[in-house]
C-alpha cells in the first residue's frame, strides 16, 4: 500500500476551496492508502497568530475534517507539533537548501513583494523545508493538494533526491495528486484571485464550510459573472461562471460537459439558484457532524492516538536519517 499524506494550516476558517482542492480527494483515497493527515500548526506560526485563536482553530479544523469524512479507522489524524520529529527533520532539511532556491518560491516572493525583504519572517523562507520534512518523514508517495501547493511538492522531491544522493537512499520521492476539477477554486467576487481562508479584503467571495448556509447561498447568488448570460466553460473569457461550473462539477462529480449540456438553455439566475441549493444539501450534513465532534472528548483522543501512531513511523525514519548523516554516534 502506498503512503499518502496531506496537511492544512490552522489559519482562518475552512473554505470550500480547501475541501474541493484537497480533502475531498484525501477522503476518497484514504482506504486504499496508508494514510496520514495532520493540522500544520507549526506552519501556521510562520507568521504571527494570536495563541487563543490558533488553539481554537486547531480544534475547529479537526472537527471539520472528521465531519468531511476523514476516518480515524483508516487515517492517522494528528497535530503536527505533537510529533516532534517534524521539527527536527525540518531543521536537518533546512541545512540541505540554499537561500537562493528558497527565495525563488512563489509564496515567499509574493509575501516579499507585499511586505518588503526586511519585514518578512524567516519562517516564511523556511516554510518549504518544514513541509518537505512533513512528507519525507513518512515516505509518502502521494500528496493530495490544491494546485497552489505543487511547487512545494516539487521542492520536496528535489530535497529528497539531494539527500538520497548525499547520504545514501533514505527517502521515497512524493508526487502531488491535484484534482482535474476543483484544484483552484476562485474567489466569487474576484474570479482571478484564489478563494482563500484569509482574504480580509473579500469575505463575500469566500464560502466558509461552517458559515450560516443562507449567507453562503447569498454569496453564490451574488457571485460576479460576465454579461453574456450563457453557461459554458471558458476560464479565460468567463472566469466567474467557469469557477461556478467547476464548483458544481466537483460537488456533484459530474463532468463540465454534462453541466454545460444541462444548462445550455438556462440563464445565470437559474444556474446559480441550483448551485446554491446543491451547496446547501452538501454543507448541512457536514455542519451537523461538525457539531457532534467539536465539543466531544473523543476529538482529543483521536488526535492523541493519531500522534502516537504517526510518531512510531516518524521516529524510525528520523533515526535512519541521523544514522545516514553521521549524527547517531552510539550505534
Ligand atoms: P491552506 O488553507 O493554504 O492550508 O490549504 C490547505 C489545502 O487546501 C492545500 O492543499 C491547498 O492547496 C488547498 N486549497 C486552498 N485553497 C484552495 C482553493 N481555492 N482551491 C483549491 N484548493 C485549495
Ligand atoms: N502548505 C500546505 C498549505 O498551506 C499545508 C501543508 C503543510 C502540507 N505541510 C504539508 C500539505 C504537507 C501537504 C503535505 O496548504
């Protein structure tokens, strides 16, 4: 069985983009893989966050994941900082990298443009080294993520390969698993920008899974579209309606073509109304399940058990890495 891993940062609220881009596929594949999923709280600290907020977000996210179908029967579900090996390997991985390659990462570059080089936290520069450690630690071969994370998986492969060459084979090299539809859900108000957990400018364009459903339906109804009033997929010319078609297709597992055929004689109003209703049917059961998990002692137990299982794998791998790197002197 191949190993699969993915993570999510406890920053802001869980969005429809997070679900469709990453978790949906993880849930679909979890039974056929040796599966690990974790809340990347250390990554969440790469820029300052209020401690009380991050604490609550960890639990909110954990309950949301379970509500979305992450099943502890098949998946080791844990919080990153509970398994110290992530930090240690992250540190060792950082030593294998050059400042140049890390500063060419898109995420770093775009933050640098906004904040200036001197105002940027070191954590952002070494963000990919910790992420590489997260993946290499488990010999994961499959990483379901949205398309914004592809570059991080690519650098993980580079680093893994580099360390295998330098110190002898020790890591499997991962591949990303990016869905054809839903890999980049866009902001409903600005379809040229990714729908993101923390989009302070445009909450109106983001569907939050735990938000009041009527609010979310309104956001669908007022999503920005073009003036042609014809429903077909063309990301270049019609980014707004194409984004809504992708959401529809991903939620229903229908093809884009099926949706275009179904709505070829409809207008945007009818299509949006149907999508809003579909969203309600899809989100309400998740919200029900969320409530069941969020304030139940079981939640903490699941995370603790997940960390114990993850640590068994991670500690073995870290030992192997230390031996190969020569910093295990007593063997
Ligand atoms: P983050 O919220 O940045 O921690 O992302 C968690 C996972 O959700 C990653 O695999 C992202 O690639 C994915 N993701 C986040 N936003 C979107 C989006 N708008 N569309 C598709 N996938 C997304
Ligand atoms: N960087 C990822 C994101 O923002 C979260 C993450 C951290 C991750 N470590 C990971 C995803 C390891 C996959 C595998 O979405």
